[in-house]
C-alpha cells in the first residue's frame, strides 16, 4: 500500500511540475503584452506593436503546451486520487469548473483575436484583446489557487451526513485569506519568470548583434519589471504569506526552518543541513532573532519547534521541504541583487555595453523556473501528511484499487510523452527566437 501511495504522489508531482513550466510564463507575459500594446497606442510606435506580436507567439506556444499538459491532471483526481475527489469534490469542483468555463475560454478566445485580428479589428480592439488575455490568464490562475488554498486552509465548508465535504459559503471559499496571499505571491513569481525571459531574450539579441533595437527594448522592459516584481516577492507577498504559515501551519514553519526545539529569539538559518535522526542542524549559519521578528514582529518571541508537535503530524520529508524552501528564498534574494545591478546600469545608460551583465541576464532565465518549482514543493510538501490540511490525510486520499504497477506504467508513459513534447516545444521556441520581432511584416 505504501508503495502504491508513493507512486501516485510521484505521478502527480511529475505531471503538475512539468505542466507549471508553461502557465507560469503565460501568466508572466500577459501583463507585458498589455504593456507593449498600451505603449504602442500611446506613442504610436510600431516597434511596440511588433514586440507585442512577437511575444504573443511565445505566449501562444506556451499556452498550447499548457493545455496539453493540464488536461491529464484533471483526470488524475479520478484515476489516482479518487477518495480525495469523492471527499472534497463538493467544494473544489466549483472553483475548477469556474476556471474552465469562464477564465480558460476568455483567455483562449481573445488570444485568437490578438494573434489574428489586428488588421480586421484595428488597434483599439487589439489592445482590448490584450487586456482580456491578461484578465483571462490571471483569473484562471486565481481559481486554481483558490482550489489549492482550500486544501491548505479549508474554509466555507461543512461535513455532510455521508462524511464528505460540501460547500457552505461560496464567498468564504473565494475570499479565503490564504488564497489571497498565495495568489499574490504566485503571480509575482510568474511575472518574474516572464520578465527574466524577456530580459534574457533581449540580452541574447544584443550580445549576438541580432535585432539590437528590439533587444534593447526587451532588456529595458524586462529589467524594470523584474526588479519591481522581485522586491514585491520579498515584501509584502512573501512576508504576509509566511505569517499565514506561522498562524495556521506552525509545524510546517518549524520544518521549513529546520527548527527541532522551541526557541525564544529564534534565528533564520542561512546555511545548514537538517539531520532528522539526531534532530539538529549541521553546520548552521544563522541570523539570531530574525525568525522570531519576521513571524511575530518581536526579537524575543517564542517559535515552536517540531518536538512540540506529535511526530505523526510532522511533514514526511523534512529534508526536501527544508532545501526547497531555502532554494526558493536564496534564488529570490539573488534575483533582487541581479536586477538591482542591472537597473542601476540601465539608469546610468551603461547596461547595453556591459557584456558581463548581459551574459548574467541571458544565463539566468532558468532560475525563476527553479525558484517557482521550489516554492510549490515547499507549499505541497509542507502541507503533508494532509491532502486537506487537518481534515484528510494523504494516505487516505489515493485510489487504493490502482496498484503501484499500474501507476508506474502510467508514469513512465507520461515521462516518454512529455520528453517528446519537450523536444517539439524547444524547436518551436527556437524558431521564433531566431526569427525575432523584425521578421514580422508591418501588417502583422
């Protein structure tokens, strides 16, 4: 039974991690597309129109692959997690249905208008389609986050006579405090991905001497947006989301920080290796009192350690949770540093000639993907051993009739199929990058 549970967890972890490579870029590019279209209307500059159409193609490729890889996850609730689906379907089905019926169709319909309707409908309708694509992608993300937030902090429900959860307040589900801050933090991470991708593309064009005018435009937009979004991730979104974890999931907080024993004036660990057998951190380097201050706004506040909680409520992979959290925070700090230097060089009009910085920007584009993935691992592993926090354990939510062998066979099939999709995706992306915005004719 344990092996089957492990396979089902690995199966969903693989498919959801691979899938999220695509929507994080589309959600991150959506406001940048709107920015370029707004600048095109305001300044009457065709360069911004071409930039918007170029990034719309990148958006469309990611959107297409996001749909392909997103659909199987919906079915996995029934195939791999049927008991969870039966228990929570009366709640989460509402948000998931609204995501599909409203947000997805809004985004996909107006994406078609944006890609093919500029000549037919004119610039103002084209701008409106960019706005609708932005709203559709961000509303879609909101309903998905609402679903996950209910699993993290369940609200607005009641347990029926059959023992399953039923929605008692739609508005409580929609305005869940956890959902708000998780959504803000998630979308900030997506904007960082989009802005880093844009800045990296601009750096590539400038370094290679290809379409330098557009390269400089992409660099300027990408660096400014990434600098703002990186600071926003630290405060207020990251800070407020961390305080929610402190309030509602104190065990998760202790595991994230590798804090085994309760401490007054607890410090934040910068470097260290958790040893769960001896219940200590090896080779720790920490900032004294910082954890107490950030969580309770007082340097001497008491922060509970893992040993204050029953062992069967500990996250089941403390090492993975600890390292994922520190990778996310470490990369987030690095993003602020990189973009602060790049923004300073941009302000001093030296960025385009600073080849060392252009190389850093070009090579840094994978790291927001890693940071976002680490962030989601932190959230989902931190919730364990619960699939719905405090209500249903993960061990009680999977499809017990699906054997480990069947789950493994399906997982290997997905891995093979997604490997082929990856090759196709990279070929399509490379083709668009090699053509660049200058390849687009004036009529679109």
